[in-house]
C-alpha cells in the first residue's frame, strides 16, 4: 500500500501540493496579522482573546485544506477517469480497490497532516508575534493551549472525513469543477463564523459530515471491480 | 490444441444494444491473430473485455487456461496492451512513463528501459513530456510500454494508427520478431486489411458485433490464390491430361468446359501447349487474381461464409 501511495505521488509530482500548502499557510498568517494590526491601530478590538484567535486559525486552516483535498481528489481520482488514464491504471496486476484506497489514503493523510501542521505552525508564529507586539489584549496560557489540542485533533479528523464528500459529486460526471465547488459548500457549512458561533461547534454536524464522507468513499470503491471503464 | 485466449459466447450489451454478440474466439499459442473489422464492429469492446477493463454481459473468457473473473489480477501481469489509443500520464517523459509502468507491473530490469527506448526510437526525447509527443511518437511509446515486460500475450488495438510508412514497416518487423523469437502471442486489431494480411497467422473477422469467421491465413491464401482458368471443349479429357501429363493435382473442374488450375509452378504456356498436343480445343485461357480484399468485402457486406 505504501508503495502504491509512493507511485501515485511520483506520478502526479505531488511535491507541488506541499509547496502550495506552505504558501497557503503564509497567506492565512499574513491575513490574521493584518487584521490584528489594523484593529490595534484603529483601536477596535477584533480578536478579543487567544481562545478566539486559535478558533479562527483552526477554521481558516480547515477551510483551506478541505478545498485542497478537493483539488487532490480531482487530480488523483476524477482526473484519472476524465483523462481515461484509469484504463492504464486498471490494466496493472493490482487490485482496483487497493489502487483507489491508496489514492484516498493520500487525500486523507494529506488533509489531516496539513491541518495539524498548519495549526501548529500558524499558532506558534502568530502567538509569538502577537505576544511580542501586544496585538491581543490577553495572555496566552499553556492551559488554554492544552485545552485547544483535543478539539483541534477532533476537528482535523472530522475535516479529513468530510473532505471526501466532493468525491461523490465529482464522480457523477467526472467533473473537476463540480468536485471543487462542492468542497466550497462544505466549507461554507462548517467554517462560517457568525460572531462567536459556527455550525462546526454543534458536534453532531462535523461528525455526521465526516461519516458521510467515509461512506462516499466506501461507495466509490464497493463496486469498482464490476465497473466498466 | 492449446489456446491462449478462448471466449465462449462472449456478449456485451451497452444501453440495450448488443455491441458484441456471442463471440467465440480462439487464439493459439505463439501466433499472430489479426482481428479485422470495420469501424464500430466491436473490436475494441472485445479487447477491453479480454483485458478485464470491461466486464462481459454474458459468456466467458479463458486466458492462459483460466477463467477471467472480476478478481483476475495476476493474469494481467502476463499481458501487454494498447486499447483504442495509448493513454499516458502526460506530464511524465517517455523514460518516466516506462519506469512507472515497470514499477506497477512489478518488473525491475532497469536496463530494459534503455533497450526499449532504443527499439521504439525514442532515445532522444529526454526532458520532453508525453503531452508534447506526436501521435506517432505516442503510438511508439505505447508499443514500447506494452512489450517492455516481455509479456506472453500482447493485445494491441490499432497499433499502427498514426505511424508513417517506415514506422509501420519497422513495427511490423518488430511484432514478427517478438512472435518468433520470444514466442509471444499477439492479438492485433485493425480495419486495414493489407496490414493484417502481412502480419497475421490467423484472422478473425468481426462485423456488427459478430465474429463472422476465423480462418488461418494459409487457408485464405490457398482458397484465394491466383489461378489459371482454361475453357476447353472437353473438360473431362482435359482434366485427365492435366493430371497425367502435367502431374498437377491442384485443379478444379468447375463445369464441363472450365478448369481452374491453382498450381502456380506451371506456366500458362505449358498448359496450352500440352492441351493442344493432346487434341483439345482451347476456347480461352487466362490468369485470374482474386484479391483478399474482394473476399473480405464480400464477407463483411454479405456475411456469407464460404471459405
């Protein structure tokens, strides 16, 4: 399985996605610093405390990488069907299910790892800068960080699951556009913040979306051996 | 008789329409099997089913003596294929394409990659992505990819599409060499009769999803070779003379006055002289050529099998 994943990455030169992820991180970071800086200059407090800052970082990161996951799905799976390269792939003496599972595993792992790493990276840099320049009128305590970790992990897992939902829409007509647009809808549901509240905070919603994502993936591979390509 | 590929009432229905109906195909070990048929006859669909890409609606396929099922993966290791037109991951170069292919196939002889690139004349394409290849180059790469692992069975759908005349000749020689020296069985489809004629040992003719006939090239040649037609006044006597004096047995008395001689070693001149010497009046003598093309046109249009 690891070998299959390695071949997939080699085939699509997925290194460019890592570069993209790093760029996305810096944009999120820059955006947050920009908001904090403006609000400090204007004297209007946007980010009241670190709890809120960490929540916003987490929302941004998840939104970004759910969309990233959709582009990966579009490239690794939808694109194979669209460009008919799937006929080449399915002619190899390798179980079709394994081939698709390897692709999905890349999507899930990439999403999960990016969310965790980006959260850590952005939070660290942002906190460092904000503590140094007093951007937020609050103190960052280790208790707060410890308290955030489990929820961040939970959210990352849920996001990795729900990131698979676009696969369903994309596979209907092998459309890359549909895949990415459906991921935007998911992001709108789970990452929109109205003041202090987001749908993602109702724990049932992210969990059920994640389960839907997993079932979509299961449906995609269940009949794959009987399918004509 | 060992058959590498055998299909039994192979049928495929797409959207309520039978595109392949009850095909019984027999491919012997070590032969080149030409799969001939007009566009849309069902050649590609049959080949897709042989490679397990498309699943039959009914009927079954035996490859290397084993029935093909949804879970037949090992058998794919022993096949090399091009279906419709070769499809690649277009961002890779020719060498990367072959490397990737070998890894997926579980074939680890790196030296072979250079050899194949050389064989299909793609050595000077380093740094060029497959995306920028011409159709002919893609076709060559496709062939290279299909043969690199030295499979026992090659399934090639229209492999000469897009090649120039020199390329076609080279590829034809290559196929013959692979067949002869490595004992690779090749199934090659085409709608170009002349191509199949020069390549195949056995021909399967398919039209409207039905396999009309399966015939060895030798048989086609025998039934379709040139012949000399002599029209005489006394057919029976002439036949006797031809047999006894000229030692020809390969002839046919069509009706009482018309004889067809299939033995090409005897010239028209000798035949007429001998017959005249034995007092037989010759009303006409002529050399006739029945082209293979006529034969297949008849077969495909009329669907009559009389070979």
